[in-house]
């Protein structure tokens, strides 16, 4: 059995908690609360990012199988689990708005006839509008992926310092008690020192898992962010190829 969770270790921690002063107990309870919050954030984010990654891979596969870039939008095939769907939807809506401006009938769009004929094609400015819409959706989704990471970073930063504060405070109280009692025996100082050091242990037990979790989550968020950026460029590139004016003719 892991020594951190052995009955002897748990009993030692319980004894140290009982022997610590009130301020030490308060700090330990605060650290336990922070730990629960950190683990909640980590488990929630891991589940969210795993689902988003799986859904994004499926979305890309289906999107790349389409003959036209707008087919999924016209067919109303959505995958809300992936952030790519929001980018795709925003870009398609902006495209439809620009097509209406150049004379494409709304009924034709709803029937799937979104490809203009003859000279009814987009210019550079209209293409920029579509690209900006996709980029705005990308930025919104990137912020959504980063949500709660600040709380986890706070646990990483605050945990050790809060534990150190409790330890120093407890040691000061122990030595003050020694000075008042005029006794410096091991039996007199050991309980107070043990209770004070518990704060450091609690701080490290908060910070270490949170640090590992933060690093792993940041890697997964970076992967999805790059994937979103690549998809945005791929999507707008296909729109440009299929809808823009051909100035070479």
C-alpha cells in the first residue's frame, strides 16, 4: 500500500492535526478546501478536454469528406461537443450573410444552393469578414478552454506558501510556549513542532497534484488551440477557393 495512505501515516497526520494550534488547524482546513477544489477542476477539465478532442477528430473526418465546405451547415449537422463546430458555424453564417448581400436568394440558401453563379462571387473585403467571424469564434472557444485554469494555478502557487505560513506560525507559538514555561524538553516541543509541520505537508499535498494536473491540462489545451487554428485556416481556405472572385481570368 502506498505509504501516503497507509493507516499508520493517516493516524500520524490525525495526531499532528489534534496537537496543532487553532491557527494551524484553520490553515489545514483551508488547504483541504483548496485541494478539493483543485481536484474538482482537474477531473472536470480532463473530462471536458477528452470529449472535445474526440469530437474534434470526428468533426474533422466528416468535414474533410464533404465535397463542399458548407455541406454540414446546410444539412444542419452539428457537433456541439467540439469547439470546431462553433468556428465552422460562425464562418458559415458570415458566408451566408455575404452571399445574401450579393444577390443570392435566402430560399436557395436554405435549400442548399449556396454557390453563386456567374459574377456573384465574394471579393477580398467580404472574405475578410468571414475570416474575422471565424477568428472571433476561435478566440471565444480558446477562452472557454482556459476557464478554471486560473483557479488551478492559484492552488499551485498558494498551497506551499500557505503551508509554510502555518508551519512558521506554529513553530513561533511553540517556542513562545517554551519560553513561558521555561522547559525545553523534547516531550514539550515535539507536539507543537509536529502540528506546525503538518501545514507544510498539507501545502505540498495540495501543490504537487495541482502542478502535475496543470501541466497535463495545459498540454491538452495547447493541442486543441492549435487544432482550432489549423481548422480555421483550412475552412476559410476552402471558402476562398470556392467562393472568391478569380482575378486571374
